[in-house]
C-alpha cells in the first residue's frame, strides 16, 4: 500500500512539473503573440528551440522584420534581411530591392575562373558562392583594405608532399601563414581529401594579402559576398 502511494505521488509530481513547463512555454508564446514584434518572436525562438509554436514564430518573425524594412531606401537593409532569413518568404522581393538600390554601384569584371565569393573579407570566412567564369561582370557594393594579417594566396599551381601524400594546390588557393622560414613559409590550408594540412611552401609561390583590397560584390544570380581584389578589375 505504501509503495503504491509513493508511485502515485511521483506520478503526480511528474505531471505537475510537465504542466508547469508547458504553461511556461505557452506563457512565453502568449507574451510573444501579444507583443507581436520581430524581437518578441525571436526571443521565443531562442528560449524554446523545441517549442510547440516554433514554426509559427519563425514565420511571424520573418513577416514583422520585412514589414519594418520594406520601404527602406538602402540596399544594406535588404542585404541584412537576406542574411537573417536566407529562406525567408520575402526573399525574391528583397533580392529585387537590393538590385534596384544598388543600381548606382560600380561594376567590376572578375579576372579569374572559379573564384570563391566569401561571406566576409577574409580567406577564413565561409564560401557564399563561386564565380565560375572569367570575365563575369558584377556590381561592386563596398571595399575593404585588409590590415596586418597572416593570410595569403598562392600565385600559381603548387604541388607539395606532406606526410607521404602528394597534394596539388591551385593558384589562388587561400593559405594561413604560421611561420616565416626565410626562403619559405610554414602554412596551413584546407583540402577536400586530407582536411586541414600544414606544409612548407616557397615564398616564390606565395602572395601576402595584408594591406590589399577586398571587394564586396553582387552577382546577377543573386549572390552577395567578398572577393579578393586581385580577382576584380573595376570598370
């Protein structure tokens, strides 16, 4: 009898805790719904990653954000929307607005093929896309002069042997300088077959990026990102 009472008490406590957690989640959603702002829905999303109303909150956050910027007159506002909601319901309108407002931007021609567009003005930032064809014309939205960094690119195709593996690296490959060895450098770089690799490379094959210009560009197929200045010629 006593054991049954204990089991019953535990069940009651468990149900009470579950009800309390459910009430807290519902209360949070109710607060977000009543505030009906982008910030409120984002707060709900952050605090309730598995919340019952998560999908509804995401849609409402998207719509409230768009309502706040849809009449803005700067391309940057719509660029921020696309970054915040890459699959947002207003993505086509945002891309169109950004292109229209960037109409006075300088144009540039890409001087290499398969050039990586970075999400930021550093070789360590993720790829945002690729410009496949040399000669492609893009819109230049901004410029950035890099400071003192350890970033570099390869001037030409290079083949190295490291750890018994022969690795071919293309010209333009981004590397990170680890140490200066007089006539060569110790560098790290990523490879599709071996992951992150460290190797010694001749300075004749290396071009430092420090002090060089990066261009923020927008392509005709809707990609916005940064390209190292060596691969862009202003028109």
